[in-house]
C-alpha cells in the first residue's frame, strides 16, 4: 500500500512540476524529457534483470549445495547459545529456531527472495507460541528487527548491480556494507533488548557482541591507517577471498555429505532464472516512476533542498545525492533498489554517491514492508514497539553508512 502511493506520487508530483515549468518558465523540453525517460528506464530495467540471471543462478545454486551439505545445520548449532539469550520466550529446541536461522542466513547472503518464504514460515511458528494472537510477541519483534536491520555478510545482489552498471571493482563496497550493517544490527538488538528487558550483560552475549565489536573496530582501525588506493585494493581482495572461500566450503561440505554436488547446484540455479524473470515488472515500474520524477526536475529540487539545509549547518554535502536510496529503503526494497540504480546511472557506479547509495542499500532493510508482510501473514494488528525499534536501527545504519563511506571513499 505504501509503495502504491509512493509510485503514484512520483507521477503526480512530476506532472505538477512539469506544468509549472512549462507555464511559468516556458520550458518546452520538460514533457518530451519525461516521456523519453519512460522508454529509456524501461530498457534499463530489462537489461539489468537480464544481466542478473546468470549470477542469481550461480549463488542460488551454491546456496542449495550448502543447504544439502549440512552447512546450515552446523551454523544453527553454533548459534544456538546466542539464540536462547535473544529469544528467551522460545522453548529450547523448538523448530522455529531453525526457521529463524535459515531466514537470517538468507538475509546475510543478500538473497531477499529466499529469505521471505523462510521468514513467513518462522512467523507462523512464532504465532503458534503466541498467547495473544492479535498482538506481536517479544520473539516476533526481535525477529523482525533482526530482519529490518538488514544484517548482510554477502550483498550478492548489490555486487551484481554494480557489475551491471560498469563498476571497475564491483566488490569495493563489500567491507563498508559489512561494517554499516553491523552497526545497524547491533543498535537494533540493543534497542529491542531495552524494550523487552532482555539482559545482554551475560557471558554469552558479551563475548558475542563484544567480540564482533572488537573485530569491526580492528577493521576500521586497520583501514584507517591506509590511503584510499590501498584501502580499496585490500577491501576488494578481502571480499573476493571471502566469497571464494564460501564457495569452496559449501562444495567441500557437499562432498563430505556424499551428495551429488552438481545436481544440487542445478536444482538451486533453476530458481535463479525464475527469480530474475519475476523481478522484471517490479524493476520496470519503479525505474520508470523514478525516471519521470527525475526528468521533471523534482529529484533535483529535493536534493538541492537537503543540500541547502546541510550547507546552512556547515556540513559536507557530498552524501546528499545518495539520500533518496536511504529514505526509500524503509518503505520499499524495490524502490530503494531503483534509487540505487538511478544514483549509479546519474553519478556513475564508482562515484562517491554511487558507492554510498550501494552502502545504504546494504546497511538496512525494508522496515515497513517487512512489518506489513510478516505481521499481516499471521493476523497481527498490535505491533507494540516493533516500528520504533526498526526505524531506530535504520537510522543507526544510515548514520554509520555515511561515516564509513567518507572513511573509505571520501
């Protein structure tokens, strides 16, 4: 519903501004520019979707190998002590733990389409445990905040989009996204735990969160000692090494389990083609809407307004061009994806704005969409503190993304 009104707003606002420019400023080029943008944006959307097919098939195939090879089960056992602390109301050993982990794992790998079905399954199981069927339980809210905070270890789709848009090193935003999404998720956990009176001051959580914070602090300190050229080289190399290690680990796990690794890959890869085809209409819709909005001059007015405000406060305005992606992300994943692509198209994939828009896209998730879909699937109408926790985690991710982008690319 929210995206529906946003999409309508793109066209209505663009039309009103275009009429004003035509009538009062004598701009006869604005309407031809808007119509030209509809055709060019449609073509761009199809080309991007077509280019996604191969890489989506690759990674969904690798994911299927990992699933059948037992990697997911091993990780679930390792994370069990942490889950029991974050979800104290879930009985130990309940099947929902596996569903929650599978959903979070898919999100970590940036596989949004795989994460949603797993998330809906987890919500159904959480609803079975819920005593008040119309009211969100504590485990439901913690689960959704972990989703909306967008914890991403491997932002596959973003790397693919950067490659499609001609980035010299598509993986150079890997480490920045990892850092930004960590701060978003950590903030979400702390904020939600405060609302739910969950004690994080125990050995398990202190070691987990403290250890993760120490690793992130070490990464930030280490990269802070490098110049921008060396930083990009090391970041890109580390990202590619990690991605390759994951592929090898999944394959070896499949060999150890004595499964047919090739057949497992093919089974998962078939889903990649279906997924790529499925997103074409959504991408066409949002890119056309954004294209018309930009061609009318509305986008420039919005950015100039924010830029003026930041300048008036004495701040650096390099980040302003990427803000549309950050503002859209809590409302719509496809909308934010469209804004990200639009930023890379307008400013360049390797520009500061282009890179920051990618970090925004990877640092948080679609808070309102996730709340609407997940709660709606089980009939929850009283969301309690879910929206507040989700949006505060988003804000932390946005602030972290801007700071990290200046550290790496500023």
